[in-house]
C-alpha cells in the first residue's frame, strides 16, 4: 500500500474504533520492525523520526527517502512524521526532506508565543501539503532530546482557542503521561475527567497522547538481569493508555518499551554467546523483540490489530 495522508489515516482510525501508534525509528532494523509488525497485525501506523535520530543517521534527507521507499512497499497503511521539533528551522528542513507530518513542540513557550510559532509552522507546512501536530501543556520526563521538569496540564478552553488560532491539524495534550518515564513509587495516573472534557469539546478532532509507553516493571527487570542498569522508571499503565484511546485519543507515541526489549534481546544473545562478533547475529533478536513489542501494542493497547484486514 502506498503512503496514506495523515488526515485520512487519522480519520480512518477513529472510524474503526482505534488509535494510530507512532513509533520512532533510527535504523533499517527499527524501521522494518515497525512496518512488519503493522503488516503482521493488519494495523495502520505512523513511522516517526526524532531530532536525535536525525543526528544518528547522519544524512537525514536520504534516510527519509529510505523510509518512504519501504513504507510505499509495505502492505500496511502508514504515514511518516517528524517528532518533537522545537525550532521552525527543524520543521522546515523536515518538510523539505519529505516527511508527511511535523510535530512542532512549543510547549516551552508562553501561550501566545506558542500560538504564534505554531501558526508560522502551519503556514509553511500547509503550503507544502504537510500536516502539523502541536502541543499545549507540558509533559514531564526525558526522552531523546525532549525534557521537562514538571507537568502542566492542558486547559480545555485554552486548547480550543489554541486549535482555532494556530490552525494546527492535531494537538498533543498533557493529561498525566510523561516522556520516557519518571522516578516515582507508583504508576502515573491519567486525569480522565480532564481528557474527556478536552475531547468532548471538539469531537472527531485528532488529539494526541505522548508518553504512551508503559515501562512495565518486568521489562526493566529483564533488561537489568542481562547486565543493564536501567532505573526503576514509572509511567501510566497499559490499561490507562487503552482507556485513553477509548476516550477518543487518535494517536499515541510509544517508544521506550520497544527500546528496552530490543536491548534485552541483544544483551541476552551476547551474554549467552560471547564468541559471536557478527552484528547481524545479535541485531536479529533485537529486531524480533522490537517487532513483537510493537505487535503487542497494536493488540493490547491501541486496539488497531485486524482493523485493516
């Protein structure tokens, strides 16, 4: 199936009673893990690239071309997005590279500055046929190059004003999740009354949930058993993320769990077979673990498995 427009795929997801999973990729293995998982589970997905991934792949425009080629050859419906651009210039170069959607993160700005900056991105992106996701409110935690030290929940009325004045196509809201996890004793609670208030004010609009990985304790323990030293981060539960989808969330960003299981698989292989030095040998189980975790998200959290059969 060829690449699908972001607006069309978002609309299809809500009509089919599910959300789109957005997964950051940074290599051929991670890209294939997401696309093959979507094909296997007959689900649609969003393939994302972050600012950190741009630096990792070195030639970002060429990597986007590779992403587009593999996505166009995939049997799964997919679109390509750039995640968390904090600068107009990052959005512009992402659009020039060929992504179909950009996420401008102005959450660190004042309300008026965020509207003004987002509107500038929207005007530039829309003139090139590119969809724009924005963010209102702050989500705590650290992931890739994104960091915030505290939470600032999204105000429902301000969200409606923001959408109207900025012209953004989708809006990421802060209702209790975090970027990459936080050090705390309990799972983070999603404020469902707030989420329902926001979604209810604009039915059918694509609201987005960042920090959709759940960091189950078992995944961290398994990684540490193989010699890692991953802190005991906490996030929202998978049950709460699924409930957020049921409340009307259209897109969920979920990455850290995928990275954890891939690292565990590679470490386990190297621990069990120290004589192996061929990267293809230990990258294969890492790819398989990444793919299986994405498939699990389609099945258990996003409710998107089988929706594009």
